[in-house]
């Protein structure tokens, strides 16, 4: 299973599922990261965590621990 | 003509230009409304349109109405008119960022379900345009069943059209948006709504349908707690059954998000055309530098250094200026007080003027920090700073946004605590507020300076100096205790219900000077109004404690001594005059004394100026010799002019200086004895048994109590109690000597290295700052936090000082 946390900077992917503790899952979904949505890893912070993704036309930063709750399918 | 009155709520995501829209609509007619029980606040303002007056409630920016904490619940409560003191809205303005339509529409679908008449303000069209995005306002409006008005608040564009649309809309009933959630889900919401409506009487209000929807999906939060309290097990059973039924094996949050984003996707497909070719936006290009591993880190560090340096050092001259200005104005005021009213004099000098100065002196630091924060926030850099620093703060259970407030607290906790508003998560914000006073602020420095200079030996330890090492250690004491405090808080009572670090990185924008200026005025004004009154009151109370009960016998005894000393001086002068063959009131003699006095004063001033000007020692010595020679020559010239009157005049002048010094010493002794007999002195004696194990006597205990309003007060208090007067500062040689020479009742030295260390550790950890507690009360909107902070820090300070003293004295310090 590939998660968002596994993707290198520059990779594009499609969200498969979001599996997290209820409140975190809800927040991730509300921010537009839901199954079927395309996203792209833009960069990581200098200390390696958190990462920045582009989703629904805006930039969202999230920790690797949070990104690990998002299962993705890498796109060419 | 009867004015038409309405109230509307202004809602939108963060970073959408909502605040500047609010200002464009209401101008300067704004006031801050505190919501009871929460740490967020709303602004109320009035917009005028033709003959109608519209009150606008600017609610905190949010991404969703899902509420896990009371802070997040406020938007819903305000929409339903349930917040005490805030009128019920009869319409809403929803702000949508055109460059980020989908995610902004998510909140809009939730708000439109309330069925209030709604107008949409479409912002950031310029940003959208630069990315090749065009939005068909007509189509979007039809889909949302609301008028969509493009606005550009900084330029004032679209504001009148928005008011006109609002005016029209408010006279037509709204229609609730129907989001197609699926039959089972919709039926479950209806059933749950009926169930909670049955609890109306016990709840004290009739729950709205969107609240039932939230309850079904969230299954937790403040509204759930309220229902559970009045509905008990029967309610939770119903809720669990309906949640299971509606979810049908899936996740309710997913069902909600998919239904809303599905609807939004359809809307956007029709209303928006985009030739966004995915090329890098301006923000992408700037971010490539500002969040770069090397450049980004470097720029961040330079910026932080600049912020810290400016609060720490640049605010200094401004603060001195304020203190001098207040002092000078106070002097003018004091001159109006008749001499026979010593209490009024003391109240004005030490209570009122000191209190006003004590409030205003914080303004430079607050304004400077907020100048930076406002510019960086407006620019969009604050979230990048949080992005860069998150990894450092995460182990403490905090996030990147806590970094700047805590860093600024090393200069002063007041602006630091006010700066925690950038932290979205309530519990992270409260933890950061709680930790801010642990950072060693600039007011502690004078205390360290005094005691280190007096008691820590000035010798080298390897490449370091022991005094420097102790100072360094004092700065780390607070941080050392802050770390476990943070861990305990964040794992315990302030555990965040969700991982708080899903953060939008908004597009960069040019900071708008007007918006920055508004933040400064708002923050400065809020500090003076809300915290200033408390700080001022504390200053008056402590003045009274140090002034009363004022033993008449003590005053009489000392005044008699002072009068005797003055008489003695007069007799001495008469004798000297007589010896020189002059009458006591001889004019030539008086003129000669006056000339000597003036010459000496001029000489002393010149010497002081020279000493300040010339740094080189040899050069200084030569210059001073030159001055001394000039002085002697001038004296000889005077002698030649005044003839026989000169010699006795010189003796009288010397005697007068001695007499003045004797009187001043007696007055200081009187003030010292009066302070010892004041309520503060009594309290000092009362706590002596408790502070004895810390190596303190009643005098240190009293000085510590006196410094609870502001820690630097300990220096003036020690000055007074050791009969040096209240104007001593940390650089004072005489205060250092007096402290070194001070003895306890058994005649042993009162201060040892161990005592000095225990005092410094106490001051490093104690919540001795009325201003910090007052601002904590304001920012958390409750007395609970300042009281908790006070009790916790004071206990910690006591225990740590106790351990320090016992260990240090066991080691022979």
C-alpha cells in the first residue's frame, strides 16, 4: 500500500482512501483530500517534515504522520 | 423616516480577505464582542445603505462548521442567534476566494443549509485571473440560489453593489440548500432532529436541522455534550443507532464530504473556466526560495533575529522615552500638590504615575512585534514560518505556529501571548500562552545583573566567565521547566482532539499598510483598555500596601531627628560666619556661597559629560586633569573677587552638603522603617518561616511580594528597605555593597551565593508580572488560566528556589 507519506517531492497521485482517527479523517476530507482527488507533492520542509501538497488548486501542508493516513495511487 | 435595521453574519474561510471586506463595509465603526466561554472573539460593525442600518457580525474564519471545541461551535451558535449580547442574524454574507473555489464552497454549502437569506462576496478575482481562471458570476449565483457580487475591498470595488444586494435579499425569505446525501442519511438526520427537538425544553433552545446533521456526522463536540447531559443514555442510544443506519458500513464524514464536494464539483464545472496550464504561479516561485532548505532557513533565521533584536533592543529607547515622558508629566502634576499632603504626593508619584508608566511602557514591544506579525501575516509568510519550524515544536506537542510567540516572549511575554492568535488550534494556543511566561523576559535581566554582579565571583571557567555562565543558566531555567510542562499539558488536559497541523499555505500578497496599521491600533488599544486597567489597579493596591498603615510614632521620631539635624546645620553656619567676622545673613557671604555652589555644579556636570564622552583611559585622565586645573583656576578667580567672604563661604558650602546628606540619609531611614512597618513589611515577617528554607529573611520575602506586580520592582524595594531610597537600579554600586554587607539577626551575612542563586531561580520561574496575568485573562477570556499559571509558576519557583538553596549551601556556596 502506498501512502502520501511515501511519495517523493514532485510526485503526482490520486487519493484512494483516507483512514484515520475520526476527527483527523474528517478534517482531511473537509480540506478537500478525498477519494478520487488528484494531488501533487510540492516540497518538504528543511527538516524533512511536514510536507506541502497541491490539492484542489491550493497549497496544504501536513505532517508525514498525517500523510501516512492517506492511501494513494501514483500517477504517471 | 423609520430606519430599517438588520443583522447579518459574515462567514468565510481564513485567508479570503474577510477582515478587509468587513472593514470596507463598516469603516471604523467596529467593536469587539467577546463570546462567553471561548477564546475567540468576533467584531461587530455597522454598515449603512440608503435608509437601512445593517449590523455585521464578523465571525472567526473557519473551514467547516464541524465543531469539536466551544471555539468552533461559536459560528453555529451565532448564526442561530444564541450568543448572549449578540443579535440574531437575519442574513449572511459568505466570502468565497475565487482562486480557491472548491474548498471555499465547502463551508458555503454548510452555511446555506441554515436557510438564511444569503449574499456571496467573491474575492481574489485578480489572483484567479492571473492564473487564467474565469468565473461566471450569473451561473454560480443561480446554482447557489444567492446573488454573487465580485468585490475588491482594498480598492473599494463592489462594496456598494454588495450592500445593495444584501438590502434586496434581506427582504425575501431564504431557502435552505438541499445537499443530496442519499435517502438513509437524510432520513436519519430528520429522525435525529425530531429526537433532539424533544429535548428542547431541557436544552433551553430548539435545535436547528443543520445542528442535527452535525450531531449525526460528528458524534462528538459541545452540542453532543449538551444533548448527552439532558438526554442521557436514551439519547446516546438513539444517536448510535441512527449513526450506524446512516453510515451503512461507510464513514459518515466521508459520506458528507463526498456529497458536498460532489455537488460543488458540478457547480464549478459549469461556472468556472480555467486555462490553468499548471505552470508555476508567483507564489510557487517565491516559495521555491522562502521554503528552500538553505535559503529559506537562512532568511527565516535572519528575520527572527530581526524580530527579536527589535523587541529586545530597539524598544528600549522608546520605553525609556515613555518612562521619562510619564515621569516629566508626573513631575508637573506633583508640583501642584501642596507640601502638607504627603499621602496624595506618594499616591500620585508611586501609585498613579508609576501605574500609568507601568501600562504604557509595554506599548513599544507590543507595537513592534505586531508590526512584524501583521506584515508577515498579511504577506502570507507566517504559515511558511510555521511550516519551517513545525518539526522543532512537534516533539513538545505544539506546532510550528507556536514558535514566534515563544521566541518573542524572551523579550516580553505580553506581546508573545497576544501573538498566539495566529495559532488556530485552541489547545495548542492555550499551551503556548501558558508557556510564554517561562521564557526569560527582559524584566528579569536587571534582577540577574544585580545578584550576579554582587555575589557570583568574576573568574574564568575554562574559556568562559562564571558570571556569564550563571546568566546563561538563568535563561535556560525557564525553558528547562517549560518542556515538561508542555508535555504534561498537551498529553493531559490540553490534548488536542485532532492533530492540529493541516495548514493552508495561502498565496503571497503585498502587505497593505492600512491593514497593518489597523492591527497595530487594535492590538495597542485592546492592551491599554483591557489589560491596562488591571495593571493600573494592581499598581495602586501595591502602593497602598507599601504605604499604610504608616505608624505616626515612627514619622514623629524621624521628623524630630530631621528637624534637629537641620537646626544643627543652621547653628554651624552661624558659628562659621561669626568666626569669619560676618553677620549670619551677610549678603556678600550669601553671594559667595551661591557662586561656589554654581561653579561646583557646572564642574561636576562637565566631568560627568567628559567621562561619558571619552572612552580611552589615558585620554580621559588627561582631560579630567585639565578640567580639575580649570576648576581650581576658577575658584582662585572667585576668591580674588569675593575677598574675605570666600573662605568662610567655602566652609559653609561644605557644611551645607554634609547637612543635606545627613537629612537625606535620615529621610531614607524613615522610609525604610515605614516600609518595614507597612502591610507589605508585615506580610514579609509573616512569610519569613516559609522563605527561611530558601535562605531568605523577611526583607527579601517582602521585596519578593512587592515585586509580584512586576519583577523588576524588587530592586527599588531592596533599595528602600536597606535605607538607600527607592531610586536604586541594578547598576548601583551602593546597593551591591549594602547587599554584600547585609546581616541577618545572628550577624551572619544575609546574602550568600546560595541565597543569590535561590532568589534568581525564584525570579526566573515565578509568575511575577501583573501585566502577563492580565493579558492572559484577556486572551483566554477567563480567569481560570491566569490563576492556574500564577499558582503553578509560584509553586514551581518556590520548590526550585528551595532545592537550589539547599543544594548550593550543602556544597558550601
